[in-house]
């Protein structure tokens, strides 16, 4: 039976915290958990959740994942704890390290996550920051692997804002050697640091393409992926973004430009008929809800490795 291997790095703050072999190992564990070929008891270990941003899938999937592993979860809501009253991160992190075995943090500034990790003596997981969403990428690539059985010759095209989801898709895709294309309006390209790090990992510069033309980017793709145009905290930019992203909707016309067996992904929540049409979301090409389920299994694999 496959056993979880301890990760070389104690934390999971970024897709860059994993090696290619570690990504594949977590995905294999996740698949075994999903297919009920693996059962691990973490002996009542405790996961602390610190969520400065609202959440449905991330919160529930982590809670269920920990429960299935024989552990428990504590929801440390900032509005009902001292975290929301300005207690320094270094104090909170050192205290929680004495209560919890692992901490998942969903916040805005990536530097705050790194500050938690600096002071915590227990593993810290990035459950989303404005820079990255690495847990989402694990579920995404698990979904892609289920569809195509390996990553050879797979082309993933992300259409939308070069945001945290795009960043983790790029970095994890580089680790797996997958061609990743990003199509976004001018001015919404991914973070240059993320592009630089990905190009350092890729052996082939042609495997990462950034463009402003969704139809060119989608041509021949195996996976079409999108996300909301305005992320949490960007509500004041909504009207401008709706205008700027006109023409970047995944619709039936765009899908016909991709490979005939292409699948559709969206990390949810979705604003139907904005970044993706209702027809495409409900089409036979859609794997969106399978993708959402895979958050649970990927996080089981991750937690098993961090707590083994």
C-alpha cells in the first residue's frame, strides 16, 4: 500500500515548496483516497483554520479531509478571536503551535502567511493568498490526470485575470512539465516573479505562453480554465474589469477552437454568463464539479504528507 512520504519542506506556502516527485506523490495519494484504496488514521491530530477571506470549498474540503483522516478541525474565525483585534501574528502563531498540529491560512497578503510560517513550529498551509492558491492547483492537476491519465502533451489554457489561481497553475504546471498558456487583457498579466520562477523550472521556454488573445491561446488546448474576473477584495474594480475582460468569456465558440475532447475547468464560485457561459458550464465537456470534489482528496494527500 502506498504510504505518505514526509515533505522535504515543513510548510506548503507555494507550489514551489514541492518537487515534481512530491506533486506526483500527493496526486497518487489523493487518487487512492478517492478510490477508497487508502485509509490513514492521524490519531486525533488538529487542524486550525484561519480564514480572513470567506470560503465554501476550501473550508469544507479541509474540514472533511481532516475528519476522514481521523483528525479534528478548529475554525479560528478572526471576527470571534483575538486575531481580529490586532494580536501580532508572531504571538498568535506561537500559541497556536502549542494547540494545533497544522494550520491552514486563507488571507490577503502573502507576507502575512510567511510571517505565520516564520513563527509557527507546526506546518502552515496556504489556503489562498493574493499571490497563490496552491491547494487549488493540486486539485486541478488531479482532475486533468484523471481525464488524460498522464500529463504528456497536455496543453492547459487559462483565460482570465493573471491572478493567484493562474500563478499556481503556472508554477505547478512547470513542475509537471505541462504547457501552460495564459490569455488575459493587457495589464492583467501574471506576476513577473512567478513567470521568472516558472521559466527557471521549465526546460523549454515554449511551454509557458502569455498572450492577450483568448482564441489563439485556446487553439488545440486540452484544458480550458477560467476564474472570476474580480477576486475578493477587488469589488471596487468590478465595473472596470467587466469592461476590460469583454471578449474573454469561455463560450461555445471559444470551446470549438480547442481540442475536440477538451475539458472545462473553473475553480468556483462562477458568475455564469460572465467569465463562462451557462451552456459551457453545464456541457458534457465540463469537469468543474469533479474538480471541486478533488479539493477534498488532494488536501487529504497533502495533510497526510505534512503530518506523517
